[in-house]
């Protein structure tokens, strides 16, 4: 795929992911943080760097899209 097409795909994914709650992003990223670090799911969500989580999910969706496409 061309660089231009990849950029369009990434922008579309980013728009979708940025609309999601941090909790939903972490769930899609296989639960986010490892068990035992926090006492509750809300605490995990609260301690998460949202920007990092968004970037990680964009990358995950982009890579999985290639393997499925």
C-alpha cells in the first residue's frame, strides 16, 4: 500500500479510537494494565496515560487490519 493510503487508514482509525472512553480502549488492548497493579478497574483506568492508550490501540488496529486484509 502507498504511504498516502496508510495515512488515510491511520487517520480513520484515530478518529474512531479518540471517540472511545479510556475504559473501552483498555478493554480492547487486552485489559490494559496487568492484574495486581491496581485494586480496581476504575483505578487502572484512572492511572492510564490516555494518549499512550490511544496510540497503542491505533497501532494494534492498523497492524491487525493488515493481517486480516
